[in-house]
C-alpha cells in the first residue's frame, strides 16, 4: 500500500508539472520551474484590489471640514496605491508570458512599475498626508508610512529578483547569438530556478504586506463613519436643546399674559367709564351751560388722554413684558461651544482624536463622547430652574400691579355723582362756584391719575428689566462652570487620554 501511495504522489506531481503554464520572460524557450508565478501574482492582486473598497462604499453625511479633509486624504492614498500595485502584478504577468525576445523593453516595464510603487511613499504621499498633521497629529501618517515601508520590502525583493532575471535573459540571448536557437537547457543555465522561486516569494511577500495598508484605510474609515454618525446625533440633540430654550422661555408666557391682561382689562374698563362720562355730559344741561362747563368736559378728555399715552408708549407694555423671554434666549450664548458644533474646539478635539487612528483613539472617544449630551441636558435643567424661580417672584409683582391699577378708579369714580349734584343747583352763581371747585379738584386728581400711569409703566419697565437681569445672572452662574471649567477640563482629559490612554486619568 505504501508503494502504491508513493507512486500516486509522483504521478500527480508529474501531471501537475506537465499541466502548469510556463512563462517565457521575453525568451523563445521555456523557463523551468515557473509554474507558481501566475498563482502568486493572482493572490497578490486579490489583496491589492480590495485596498480601497471601504472608501468606495462610504459617504460623509455631516458637513464637517475635518471629516472631509481626512477622508479625502485616505481615499486618495488608497485609490493611488491600487493602480500602482495592480500595474506591478500586470507587468509581471505580461513579462512571464512574453516570448518576443525584447528583454529590455518587457523587463523595463516591470521594473518601472515596481519603481513607481516604491517611490510613492516619498514622492507623492507626503503632499497628501502632511497637511493632516495639523488636523489629527502624526499617528495616521505614521501608519501609512509604515504600511508602505512594509510593502516596500516586497517591492525591493521583486526589484532585485527582476534585475537578476533580466540579466539572466540577456546572458542567455548572448550565449546563442543573433542567429542561434535558445533551448530550455541554455535558458536554465542562465536563469536559475532559484530566481523564479525568489520571484514567487516576492509576490507572496507583496500579498502578505498589503493587508496592513488595507487595515489602515479600513480602520480610519471606520473612525470617520463613527464620527460622522456622532456629529449627526449631536447636531440633533443640540437642535432639540436650542428648541427647548423657546419652550423654557414659553414657561414665562403664563405670568406675562397675566400681567398684560390685568393692565389691558383695567385700562379698557377705565376707558369705557370715561367714554360714558363724556357721552352723558351733554345731558347735564346746567353743568354744560355753566361758565366752566367746557373745562369739565376738557378735563374728561385729559383723563382719557392718559390711556392713549400709555398705549403709545415706546416700547409698548407688551414689548416690555415680552422682552423678558429674550433674556432666556440670549443667555444660551454661554454654551456656544456646544451649540455651534462646527466651531466647537472641544467637539473638534474629540473627533480629531477618533479619526487620528492612534493607539487610544476609539477608547478615548467612547470614554468622553456622551459628556456633551450630559452638558446639554444640564443646560436645559438649569434654565428651567431659573425660570421657575423668577415666575414665583413675578406672581408677587402681578399682585402689586393689580393693586396699583385698582387705585386708578378712585381718581375719577365720583365725578358723575359730583356733577349730578352741581347740575341740581339752580342759582347760577352757586352753580358756577360748584363747577369751578370741581374743575380745580379734578384737575389735580387728573394729574395724579396721569402720574400713576407713568409710575405704573416705569415700574413695569424697571421690574421686567430687573427680572431679566436676575434670569441672566441665574443662568450665567448656573452655566458659568460650563464655559470656564467644564469644557476646558474635558478638552484636557481628551488630550491626556489620547496620549496616555487608561493610565492618563488621575481621578
């Protein structure tokens, strides 16, 4: 049985050798022992052909300059290498199957392809990757450089072997002269099988070294994809938080409307009363005909004019009250480093850490990425607490305003009764005295009435300004640590983590 197995193995090997294609290497005679060149070249090409796959199927969705710049560089390097590597393989395949006799031309094409691929890391790649140093540091560039240096070992081996084969082919041709016939025996004496083996080994080494470049490309694209999705998520959360500032400001609507309604209802009621007095004045015939009767009618107009003056105030009462909400909205500028994401130095540092493809890139990213969401939540919580406190204060102010408004009625509510008394006096002298006395008294009351309106407007304006200031102080104090310490501290932690990883956090 042992003899039979051995015989089968020998037969199989003989059949395999007989069936293997034999590259000619620009010679008219076959070169022995070269059957594995095609297979090794095919395997190397398979590794090269997928280097840029990750870049082909990925599209950045969030418009962040940093992401686009790094992606563009990685994509360019991957796309540059693929044709360079493919040309190396195709030129060796072409060389291996060429029987033209033009040794220098065919070998020259293969050697040029190897040289182009070898020089890429020094001649072309620096122009693409050097600008990344300012964006993400050196780790990604160092990975690219090391990847090409790794691949360069295989290219160097191929270059040495191709030069040896080229010289062997030249020597074989020289041995037979121009009119001689090349035979397998002559070729094998100048192109040793060990050179073919070295060529196969060089191709296998090329296949073995390419994956590190693919890993560098794939892992960087993975980081960019994670960063892209993170930026979209953070942008959505920021939009929600910015939307909440209007919602938080709307919490003031209840008290603002209550104060505004109290003012509107009271002034409308007073206006109705004064209009009624003016409308009924002509029915008081004795008063209307008295010497100072027109003064009384003019006085009623002066009372009503105070209402018009209040309505015509600039800014209006409604505008003054509405400005309170602006205090909430404007103070959100404290958290600008969070809201203006593209310009945020801390968010930018986190993203740069992630896509730098350094030793601790993803570790540090996942360690600190949710801190920004927590900060946004805190902004909303603190803002609502400040507003709630101010609403309580304004409820007391609303009561004060309502009491001030109630006092206004006392300045004119007896006019109708007093005029009716005067109107009942038949003696002209006494009637004139009564009207003159009323005109004098109510002129002073009208002045106090007008002063009360001015006082009320001024009180509202000052209290709303004070309320807005209290809101700003409360919000700024509650958020002061955000801009002054929390964000700078977070940036420091990210920087330390990038350098030292798990060993960098002393907390």
